[in-house]
């Protein structure tokens, strides 16, 4: 006897189209992919340009750090603005400003007028613009991707960044070898692509902003801060993940500057960056499967532990190929952990708070941007590359223990259970009365 499928209720919602058939998602991703490539080339080239202009590892680190302080100051106001204005126009405007800043730097490099302070100023302007793009994109992303596809979409974002990292290092090394201006042009093109692709998105990237504009900006900022602080997981991330970002980015800065100062060619340094990108690309391909099968609370400390072990191995074997093997293996699970955390956070945060949530949480990465070059170059100058890597490995090891023991993180399961954790602005589960809210 054959069985027939149960009839579908006439009012049942149609299944969401796949991500590859989602025009708005593809446009947003295309722009961000090009921007990630251009930004990766700039991130690779700027320390080398600063080193060539100053002749000092420490000064190159300082210039890079100063350039990122703008994002630190602009991040929280940017989140408030992203929830109050049309996100499409905000992304187009700020990405265009960043493109103009990098274009000005390229022109100065061609004319021989690029100074170290000019370079720092361009980094400053670009970091401020980027601070506005990030929360606007986070809110836009949530607007064009259905909740059940968030884990896959964020895994694809990790793949995007990994692919950009795979290409950016080797390409950045080649472009830097041609002329200092060429990597700066690549950064300008990347930001311009984000502006153009976002402008072509047809659907609204946020809901009606009238209610948000009716609330004073300071009150809106307090609401965003209160929401993040009310969720134990987010409180944990604010402090702990800031330390993790500083340690990991400081490690990469120290390795890059040590290799460059030791005479390693930009092409070989770019190859190292490419290996890291290739490993993360493989990790991003595996991420959807890993996230579906492994609880977030277990995946995160394991991924972080691999990075800590890699830093310890490099502290012992300070050879170029030792760096290649250790870094390639160490970052393999990072995309899956990032995708899981980002997908879970986006899934439980109310849409109207997406911009402010993103900006508050971006402080973890934003604080690292100016501090990581100082930590990496400072430790390298004071104690050398071996002790620097050993110290950062120890710091990462401590954070692994803290993450493993943190109950708010340990309790997070797989994507099918995330909907049960949806949180209202008061920090309570949206479908539970206050007395039953989980922490």
C-alpha cells in the first residue's frame, strides 16, 4: 500500500528560496566579497608601507594603531544611526567615503607625497567609515536572510573572508612589489563595490524607522547597551573576546613585521597569508556541517585551543615553514566557530536592535584593531619573536579555559534549538514569562 503525503494547509508559508536564488543576499555578498579582498590587500600592504616610510618596526605598529582609533570612537554611535536611518543609503555613503580616502592615498603615493601621517589619516577615515558600514550591513543581512538560513549564510560569510584572505596576501605581495599605490587602489575599488552592490538591492534593508527616530539617540544607545548587558553570553563576549582578538591579531602583526624586518620578501609573506586564507576557506566549506552537528559551546573552545597550540608551536620553531604549517592547522576551525556565534547572536536578537547590537559587540574587534599592532610590535621590539609568541600562546590558553568553563556559552546547542533562546530587549526569552526566563 502506497502512502500519500499529508496535505499542506492553504495558509502555510511557502519555503524560503535558497541563498543562491536570493538576489538581495547575492548582491550584498558580492559587494562585501570585493570589499573584503580590497581590505585584505590593504591590511597586508599598509604595515609594509609604514615600515618602508619609517624604517622602524615600532613606528610602523604605532601608525597602524592610530589609523584604527577612529573605529573605536565611532562604533557605538554608528549602531544607533544604523537603526534610525535607511541602511542602504548609509552603506552607500560611508563606503563611498572610504573609497575616496584610499583613492587620495593612492594619488599621494603616485606623486611621491605619501607620508606616514598621511597614511595614518587615510586609515583613520577608512576605519570611521567602516564603523558605520558594519552595523548597517549586520542589520541588512538579517533583513535579506531568513532565520532558518542564518547559520549557512554566516558560514558563507566566513568562506568569503577566507577566500579573500587566500587571495589578498599573495596578490597584495605582488601589487606592493609593483608600486606602493597599487594596493591602495585595490582598497578603494573594494569599498566602491560595496556601495554599488548595496544600491542595487531592491527590498528595504530595515523596517519603518519612524519609531526608532522617535527615541532620542542617547536613549536608543542606552537601550542597546542595556540589551547586550542583560544577556549573560554577550556580557562574556564583550570582555573575553576582546582579549582573544588582541592576542590573535597581535600574533599576526608580530609575525609579519618580524619576517619583513628580517628581509623576507613580500611575496613569501603574502604566501603565508594565502596559506592561512586557504585553511580558513576549507574550514568555511566544512562550517555548515560542523555547526549542524557540534554544539556551539563545545566548538568554540576547541577552535580557540587550536590557535593557542599553533602559537606555542611557532614559539619553538621560528622558521618560515614552521609558521606556514602551524598557522594553517591552527585556524582550521575558526570559521565554524565564528559562523556559529554570529548565527546564534543574530537569531536571538530582535530585528530593531540589530544595528546597535552589532556595534556594541564590534567593540570586541574594534578595541583589538588599535591595540593589536601595539601589542605585536611592542612585544616584538622588547623581547623578540619567540617570547612574544609564547606569551600570546599563554594568554590564549587562559581564555580557552575561561570559555570552556563559561556556562552561558557552554549551554548553547545546535541551530535547531536557537529559536528557543530568542531574547526580548529586556534580556528574557521572548516566549517565556519573566519567572521562567533562562540565563
